[in-house]
C-alpha cells in the first residue's frame, strides 16, 4: 500500500534484504549488457583487486528501488533522481539490505528526499546516497 506525502514523516524508514546469487549476477549481466569479467569470470576475478567475482554495483543499488516502489512511499512512486557512492564490493553470497530514510519533505511540490544506504551482512555500508521521489497523490 502506498503512502502519500501527508502520511510520511521525517525519519520514516523501510528496508529490503536479499542474498545476491549467481543467478542474480548472470541475469543482471544479460539484462543490462554489462559482461565485465569482474562479475562473470572467476579466473579473471581472482587476479583482480578484490580477489574474487563481485556483483554489479547497479544490481545492489537496484534494491533501493525495491524499497521505494514497494514500501516507502510504495506503489505509484516516481523515482526522480539518485546519487550514489559505491564504497565496498558486494560478493556473490553476500546478504545486502537496502534502507531508505526520509530526510526532507517538500509538501508544496509533492517531493521527498531520502537517505539511501545498502549494507552487507557484516553491517558495512557498501553503497550510500540520496534519492528524490514523488510519492503517489491521495
């Protein structure tokens, strides 16, 4: 169920967690066309700076969209903008949690600004940023 700007307060927060699988990375490569061997080739990746394959950064960032479109504000939300900083790699098998927190309400324009973070199972921030969205109208 979607929430309107009138029912959303500063500090409201929601999260989504998922374990990143081999299938997720393979499917994302096919959908996005990003076939970087850092994501798909174990032999190549073992000689990389991370020593193993990593998930696409935008795959993990996509979990933020899940929270915005399904929970806060919810269905009908329009994603207007996103700034991201990729701080740590996400490895296959990591469980990541995307969390959004309302930091600003611009009622007259029906806009929200949200802090967006993705953490791994060790509670390390792997992605941080800010989103601007337009929640559905009543």
